[in-house]
């Protein structure tokens, strides 16, 4: 009896396994026919293998805004139609940068149905031609990633002249700064609200209540601050309806400059010296009066100096120290003190040869 019961049990288990296997295969076959469209109201579309799909056709692939103002928001749209024999499914729209944001409320389109992609374009804050792209991914086999182009010419309604200043640390006449003319090209009156520069290099007397289509500004230079911020921008914030600011780029040379500014030693071997040449020059044709040259750790040593009227050639010897543990690098700093001038620091970095 026990043997008979055991045989019946095995037969039941085998039958159950067959039923489960057939059920799983049927379910898998059903799932293989499902196509889910991302962000399409969670609808599931059933398609037979080799079923016809959509084709996306745009009325135009390029939109040219022509002239736009700096930092302005501009909107446009791209219309399209599903010209394919099947349903068009748009899976993604994306801009090449955060300044170009496409939007599409509907993702699926029947045969012959039309749609529209709206794009918000944030123009850069600098003048000149610019372009961005929008990519549209879909189930169109001929054009699975359509590329749309947005063009614009950024034109400021307010201009400043000159737009670049070359300053000098030694110019007693205000560092070489010149009067600036700020003028609207559309004759719209505006006021200068504030002046901004990194490190407070500049100041300028302004009257935020004075509205005019032309302003002449006399910037004042703080030479001490200029020596710390040798290049940057002077920005004028204004209340013109189509332009919020204008700016001037400024540059200034150091009094003295070392080349190279960093000494790199490669394939270093402990206690095996390497020589390098350093050139110290005056950018303003001043005499160079060196008071001292020292190294923080003593790995760098001056072996020769040659002076001309406005230049020094300094030959140095770098002595790599014995390696410390597993470290593959060593460092030092050479400090050049020029009389009555800021110290010039030259970093030295060495890398030991593998196996040393």
C-alpha cells in the first residue's frame, strides 16, 4: 500500500510540474509581445512581431531666433507629423545643455497624427552667434534620434567702449584705466545701478537716479588689489529693459615673472643631482635687485647667476633626497626675494624612477 501511495505522489508532482511549465511558457510569450512606452500614462501597447511603426517628420528642423538680448528667455516650437504606417512613440527629448529645455506633453501618436515640441532657450550673457541642439528619440527606424537646431545672434542693446583695458602696476595715472562710454543702441534711457569687480579692484562714482542713453564713467583703480587680481572683469549693472549688465575685461602684467614657474624632476634617483635653468624677467623693464634666494628644504641649490639689465638667469641644482618609505615623490620651494618687492615662489616637485 505504501508503495502504491508513493507512485501516486510522484505522478501528481510530475503532472503539476508540466502544468506550471506550460503556464510559464505562455506567460513569457505574452510578455514578449508587449511594448511599454516610457512616460506614456503607463499604458501597455501590444504589438505583433514585425508590426508597422511610426515615422517622425518635422515641418522644419531649424529655428533661427535672429537677434536676441543677452541672458534673455526665448520660446519656439517644432511641429511634426507621424507619417509612418504604425504608431509613433517618442521616448525622450533632450537639449545639449541646461539653457535649452524641450517639452512634450504627449508621447504616442497614431498614423497621420501631429504634435509639437516647445523649446525654452536661455540666451548666453555674451554677444555673438550661438547655436544649440535638441534631440528627439523615437521608435522611427529611419530617424531614431532626430536632431533639431536652434540658432540666435546675441546682440546687446547697450554697448561699452572700450571693452578691454590693459592696466599697469606702475602707471601713476590710475593704473592706465581710461574713461568708459556706456551707450544704448536703441536710444532707450537707463541708469547705472551698481559697479562690481573681483577683489574690489575698481570703484566708480555713479548716480543710480541718473537716466540717460549715454553714460561716461571714470573708473578708479586700487593698485594694491590689482596686484592680487591681475585679470578679471569690471561689471556695470544697469536697468535697461533688454540688457541687465555690461562688462569690461581687464588684464595686467606682474612686475616680475619666473619661467618656469614650477620645476618638475622626472625619473629622479636619490642623491643624483639634476640641473635646471630659471629665467627671472621684469615685465616693466625695471632693474632686478635680488636680496636672497633660499629653499625651504635645501633640495634646490643655486649654482650660477647671470644678470642682464632686465633679466636674471639662475642655474639651480636639484638633489633628490633618499626615499621615505613608499613615497614616490619629493618637493621643495625656492624663494626669491627682490628688494622692496613681493617674494617670488617656485615650487619643485620630483618623481622617483620606478624601482628606486
